[in-house]
């Protein structure tokens, strides 16, 4: 846990990986997004805790930062899955997502299934579930390992897609929709994975886990959750 301030309030440090709009991104040097606002609202409702600073990491460094006590909670659109649950714990889920495959909007490549990615260059962000999809394609022989690029941030993957260095990016659907709104890319097709995002915490940090789950419930009950969803996803 973080430091104790005052009589019985623990200050926790949050970690995130900007470049995952609209969950977390940099705007004019400021860290903003749905996860940033949601965690802040949740901790405000969580008994005994207050939010200290936000620390920024590459996505694949968040779990190590958490387990080595550099941060106390991860808010990064992180999918709750078995592999991660061997190392860390999660709060209750706060958002559902599937994967999407995005391409350049000019239509020079328009796949309609994962099999269509064969013979093309594909990218994703290191350590993500999108990378998991790519790795399965490599295992099945659909995708050549030499045709797969990983990036520290989805922002760089999308840039490489725009530049023509790769032909498709595999990423979470809500983030794909945001890039499609902002950049010359479009969603070719979606791939259902039924992912659920949770805030990551250290194994055994049971007090924090209960406090955050109670905070999450309070934020849903008060209408704040709905308000933030409307604000960041346009209703
Ligand atoms: N939800 C995906 C995962 O957990 C991607 C998260 C991200 O890139 N921030 O792997």
C-alpha cells in the first residue's frame, strides 16, 4: 500500500499507459480519459483511500510496476484474464470489449476475417490481448512471425498503419472506434472476445480491492458512471 496520510487515509499511486483513447491519452501534456476520471471518482467513494499521483508506463510494464510496489492500482483498460490473475488481482469489471481489426481507410486492403490477414503485415501493442490474437494466428500458421510488429503504444501502431508500413492493427473495439473517428483508418471487422476490464491491484491487497469495489458500486448507483460514459463515449 501507499503512504498513510492523516489518521486513517491511505494514499494510493495509480499507473496507466496513455495512447489508448478514450480510456487514457495525453492532451496538451495532460493525462486524460475515461479510466482517469473513473478511477478518481471510484477512489473518492472508497473508504480509507485517496488518489495520489498517476505514473505512466508502457502497457507491458504495468503488471511489473504493480508487483514491485511502484504503483498500487492499474487503470489501463486492462482485461481480466487467467494469465494476469496468476500475478495480480482485479476489481469487479467496469467495461466490456471485443477486438477489432483496423485498416487504412483508402480501401487498399479490406479483410473480413482473421484468415484474410494471411500474407499481410499486422501490428499490435506489446503485452495486450490484441497481441494474443496475433500470436494465435502465428501459431496456426496464418500469420508469419516476420509479418508481425509489436509497439510500445497503439498510437505508434496506428501511425505505422497510416504510413503503409503495416496493413492492419488488432486492438480493442472501443479504442478502434476512437482511432477511426480521429485518423484515416477504419474498422474492417470485429472479433468477439468478450473481454471485461478491471482495475488491477496486488494479490492480497484485499482491503483496497473491497474499497474499490464499493467505490465502483457507489459510482454506478449515483449516476456518475453513466455520466462519464456519456462524456467519453458520446452516450
Ligand atoms: N484490453 C487489452 C488488454 O488488456 C488492451 C489494453 C491496452 O492496450 N491498454 O490487453
